[in-house]
């Protein structure tokens, strides 16, 4: 896994995911999830198709309903 991290060009994202990897090994799973999802959101582009928009919307709604939030 660390070899893949070296291929991330953005310094801040690479450092954050390197920290997430350390957190994963130490059992700090909430930190891993937060850092990984933040990196994913940072990567997303600002232009989306309808199918992408509806997929994210339905995933969010279904997840919130399933979790009772």
C-alpha cells in the first residue's frame, strides 16, 4: 500500500493518506475513514452527469435511512 501512496502527486493529500495508513495500522478507524473520504471529496470534479448526481443522492438518502439518522 505505501508504494501507491508515493504515486499521489498532491503533497497534502499524500501526507494525509500516509497518516491514514498509520491510523489503520494502529486501529484508529474513524481517522482512516475521515481522511480517506476527505481525499476522495477533494479529488471529485465540479462537473457531474445526471447519472452521477442521482447515484450519489440515492446512496446518501439510502444510507441515512438505513442508519436511522
